[in-house]
C-alpha cells in the first residue's frame, strides 16, 4: 500500500503537485537551449518534459517550445516547414 500511495502521489495526474510555473530565462531547459545555441544554431528547441505549453524566444532566430501536457490540456505543436505553432486538440464528434 505504501508503494501504491507513493506511486499515485508522484503521478502527473495527482492533485498533490504544485502548480506548474514557467520561469522564463531562468527555466533549466531554456538555459540548456541557450548553451547549445552558443555552439550550434537551431531554429527550435522542442521539449515535452515540463508539461507547460509555452513558446519562448531565445534570440532573434531561435525559439524554445514546450509541448505541454496531452493528458490534461491536450496540447501539441504543428510545424509547417516555416513556423511552429502550439495547438490544443478538441474532439468535435
């Protein structure tokens, strides 16, 4: 039972977690992306780790993108070969 409770409390579906806040330029994945950008340019740095749907400009040519959370927010990204957009899926049956 203890293991099951720990597993549930650690789950992203658990209401126990703190609210997710994006910390801008102080966000660890933003800092990581900027370090990579110093060495090699990429237009987009795309992550899914933080469960916060956000696009954040790193510089005039690069953007940090976090896909968000498919389970509770149904967010995803679409790249058309020119630009990337964050979208929200709504089932219209």
